[in-house]
C-alpha cells in the first residue's frame, strides 16, 4: 500500500517540522499525507472496479451458460 507509506512518511516529516520549527518541512509532511490519502482513495477505487468487473463477467458467463443449456434442451 503505497498510500499508507506516504501518509506515515508525511506524519513523520510534519512532526519533525513542528519539533524543529521548520515550517517548510511541516508543509512537506502535510503534502505527503494528502498525496497518501489520494493514493489510498485511488487504490480503493481500483479494487472496487476490479471486483465489480469480476461480478459482471461472472453474471454474463452465467447468462450465456443458461442460454446454451436452454438451446441444448430444445434439440
């Protein structure tokens, strides 16, 4: 999970920036966290799309098999 890594890395950078008073490092950490959250959302969307695609293919396969079975039973 690349997104999770980005979030953790960002938290560390942000904390280091706060502790050292480095506003640039703190801002970089916040940016890294935002990027990580976006990556996580994209990863989740891809997983859901793959799952939906598999369900559609399975349903189409079942419909096609029923049509074949029905055609065979007529002859």
